[in-house]
C-alpha cells in the first residue's frame, strides 16, 4: 500500500495509514472496497494545527483520479480510525523550474509550473468541497493574502467549517503562501 521511491523505508505513521487503508479495503461492510484495490500512498505526515493534529496523506498522481471518486467517504473512514485528526489528501505533483532543459525535456508542460501546481494543491486540500471563487488581497506592505471562497452548499457537510483553519495551515506548510478560507454567500 506504500509506494516509496528507490527503496526508502516507510515511517511508522505511513505504516499505520497503509494498515488503516488495508483494513477499510478488507472490511465486509465497506462500500468503497473495489475502488480501494489499486490505491497506494507515497507519503504521510502529521502536522500540528492550533490544538489539533492534521494528517496529510500524499497519493501518487497516477492514482489520484481514483482517490477523488471516493475522497469524501475515504476521509470519513480514516477520520474514524485516526480520531481527533483532520485528514487531508494531496496528490504528489512535480514542479519543473525554469531550467528544465537540463533534465533533457524539450518543453515544460503547463501542469508542471509552480503556479499551476500550487493551484492544484489548493484544490486537493479543500477536496470533497469545491472552490467557488478566489480573491488576492495585496496589503500596503506588499504581502499577498489569498481569499478562497468555498461552495456554500457544502457548508453543512462533514464539518468543513471546523477544518477551515486546518486548510490554511496546511496550504501554508505546503506552498509557503497565506490563504484564508471562507464560504461564499449563496
């Protein structure tokens, strides 16, 4: 269940997450059993947010499409298993810098640019819910603040409101950018 590059040993936390995924897969009552068969993780990390712990799970990009189909249900199952933790899924993406020709590539696909990877990470983090709109606020001292509006119809779904601070803390950790999450007025 864990896919590490070049034989790196998985950490105890990753073992635990993989075991939890496996348990969900083999449990007879699980309705996402078939979808979980070919899903693997490539890394998991704990992250302190105010007074809670968040669990960030990275999936290889190849299996991300399958993960998205069952994201809501899988997050719910994993939050039951890891009580008191907010679970967030992110796809493992590659960023190519400006001198990508050194790596022997002719062109740099748009999906590998820093900007587009950060946009995608933002969408991954808030997943099951959708992003409704974005505003960038640039303050007088030049710092940028991204205001992300989430879909108001997801407001009452699986405690998204409680996770808002987690979302911004994780986005800050992964991309070093400030973001604030709010619900758009319907």
